[in-house]
């Protein structure tokens, strides 16, 4: 049981390049989330998927797109990377509504992205 | 706007001293409350969560938190700090009717010998 896995662990991009961050969970969770973490700002929600087949914008969606490929996988795409997207990206999953109000989110190890 | 406030971006304690990390939420209706810990270069791990069964919640590694509705607070404590407690701690809140978590800005705990 690996929990939430993310690839890659590290990535350096040049301004304007594109890339996709991959996330997978093996806990049969319904909901999945993408966050970015920046110093002094905590975690901010980029996009989330409440259930397979649905996605919604979070607090900071500009410059990103997501795909809920199936129940296990939720990818985050940067179409044209900018230096302001330099951050640590975390994927998380939870049971969602099925788990009730107290169900927690489980986090992956993160991807450190630098945009030059 | 719904928010959660963590007072103090850094807290320094000596090994063996009391740890107190503060968290306040902004709602007249008690939300669902969580504390997460992040060790260097790792993801977030759940420390404890408030489930309304008891106002004092015990978590892993000797941490506990007390829900105080009158103060809209959910402060995290540990009676005796250990060097291995050095990490960043995040308070998170889920407000009624929303599936999403709102995170505080985090408090970095520094433990000196």
C-alpha cells in the first residue's frame, strides 16, 4: 500500500515550457486535490476533483489544468510555465463525501518545481 | 471570508519544554479541525483531528489539541518537546458544507538541546 505517489520528485523548467505532474493513490479514495506550497503562505488549493469525472477550481487555478484520468490518477499540467509557478506541489486524496465530514486528506511526498 | 490563523511563523523551545502552537478559526459554527505535521522534504502527515466526541483530542507522538468554541481556537500542545518534534505544523479547517480544507500559513517548531 503506497498511499499517494507523485512523479517526478524534482523538475527544472525554462519559462514557456510545459509539463505534467502525475499523482496516483491506491486507497480507493473518491476525492483528489492539488496544492502548491510557498514560504509563508501555507498550502493553497489549485484544483480538486470531488469524484471521478469532476474537477473544480480552487484558490489559485490560473496557469494550470487538471485531468482526473480515472479514480486512481489525477494529473496537473502547466501549459506555459512561468517563474511564479516555482513551488512545491502536493497531491492529496480523501474519501470525500463518502467518508463524512471528519475524513482527512492524505498527502504525497511532493514535487519541487523550479521555473527559470 | 473563511480563514484559519496560526500565530507565530516560528516557535522555539528547549528540549523538555512545553510546546504550544496556536490556531484560531473564523466561524460562529464550529468547523472540522485538523493538525498536520510536515518534516523536512516530506509531505504532510495527520497529527490529530477534532471529531466532536471530546474537546481534548489526543494525536500521535504525544501531541494533543483542545477545542474551545468560546475562543474559536484549536491550539496544539505537547508537555515535553523532543528534538524529533522539529518540523512545520499546519492547522487546517473544513467549514460546514465544504469538502475543501483551508490551511493556516504554518508554524515552524525549532527545538534546541
